[in-house]
């Protein structure tokens, strides 16, 4: 409900006049009615003057002439204003706001955004270097590696294979010759004055090739005094077993074929049969594979040279060593190359040399028909006064 102050003021001023007009009208009507009423009788006057009789108990009560209490919402005439007790004015206002959003303009060049450069799959893979070591260590912790080292094997000797200790004094010049069982001079040492206390031989011949294992070697020491007298000292024979040489191209391993054949016979004696004997790896080949695996040149070709008196024996040695190295040597199996050589005066059981292809020709004694050098003394010239010895 809405109130209008202007209308309320006019109504307040008109109400007294309206009340006066109504009162005059009522007085005129009451006078006209009184003139038209009949005269009052004496009985009616008497009844009106007597006290009223007691009303019956069951008579209905007369209606009350009192007005209902003011509700506080009545406009009273003749008053300047009317104060309402409580008035609630309910309404609703709807506000509509329109906001203009600014236009979004992207000042962006997709060709210059970082991370959107064109490239290949390798560029994505090379963002972070691949960690191969973690996966390798996790795998090797549970899967046994077939390339195991065997540090307890020590069949290959290193360093000098023989040491000579001549015990002679007061000499003008001296000469030490090492010869094999075929009478061929392998190497020579010489000097003036007293010889050193020890002469070490590294196992190489005069042309630098390694000597042949399985052959018997001996030495002859010649000493000349100031008067020109000559003394010969012939030492005891000795054999060269498996040994290792360090060449500029890599290790060179030389051993006798008897060690391979003996391992195969030992496997058959234990009832392994032909297949079991072929799968059993001799200790000398295990140690040779360990030296090859310790080298940093895992991509370098390795040549296995087997020398024997017959082609069948040489092929057997080369195939046996080659098959074992393919299984237990690191690197590409194709880098293992087998070569067979037939020499009529080869040692019994043959010889095997493992090394890089550029390590030199076959060991001394592998080729026949080489006569001893001129002036080489016979090996049967023995002097009982010799105090020299070979170790």
C-alpha cells in the first residue's frame, strides 16, 4: 500500500465539513420523523416510568453497543495526521545492468612461441639424456651375466718367460743364444765386459714374433777373456707354456693345443659324451676370454690361429676355440676369425695364438724349412764348468 501526503492533507481538511453536513441532515430527518409519529398513550408512559422486571435467565443477552477497539489502521477525521501502528509496504525493484565487455585481442605470433619449434623425434628424445645405466644395473642384479671374470685362473704368464743368470767374471765380451729343439736360434743377447747378473727374455724371437709353446728351448752362453780364450756354457732345456704379450694393437695370447685336447679328454672321461665334451670350456680359453673382455677394443677383430701337423687337428683346434670365444667373449661374434695352418714340424698337439690380425706372423717354429743361422753352435756342446741357469 502506498501513501500520498498531498491527498491525506486535503482529506483531513474536508472531513470537518463533511461531518457538519451529515449532522444537519440527521437533525432534519429526526424532526420530520418526530412530527409524523402518533401521540404517546398513558399506558405507555406508565410502563416507561415503572422499573424493569427481572429478565429471564434463558433470555439472550442484548447485543453490545460498544464499538470494536481501534485496529490502528483507521483514518480519523478532524486530525492533522494519523499515526499507524504498523505498516508494511512490500514492493519489488528490478535493476538491469548492462556492462560492455572489452574486446580481447591476442597479440601473439605462433611461430615465435617457445616449445612450438619444428623438429624431429630425436630432438624430443634428446631433451633428457637417456639413463641406460639404471636399467642395466637393475637387470644385472637379478640375471647372471655369462661374461664372468675368472681371476683365479693364472695359466698365462706375463713378463719375461725366462731369466738367465750368468756367473762369469773377467770377460772381454759375451754372447747368449736361445735355441729351440730343432736347432734354430730364436734370439741372441751379447755385450762387452762382464755380463749382467740377470738377463730377462720376454718370449719374442729375433723378428718380434712370439715363440711356440710346446717346444723345448735351451741356451748357450759364450764368454771370451782378454786373451781370446772362449768358454761355452750350455744350460738345461725348458719348455714355454701359455703366456701373454701386450702389443700396441692389443693382447696376444699363445698356448699349447695340448691344454684344449686334455680338457676334451677329461670331459669324456667324466661321461659327458661327445656333446658334453664339446660344450665344456677349457680353463685356458676361459682365461683368454677374460683378457679379451678386459680390453677396451671390443670392436676390434680377433684372429684365432691354430697350427698343427695335420689339417684335421688344426681345424679341430680352431673350431673348438672359436666356438667357445663366440659364447663367452664380449662384442660382435663375427669379430672372432678362425685361421688354420698346417706345419709338418709343429709341436705335438699343435699351438693356438689369439690376438689382433696385425699382431705379426705365426709363432717361430710354425713354418718349416728355416735352416739355423750360420755359426750357430750345436746344442750338445756342454761345459761342466757352467754355472749359468735359466728360470
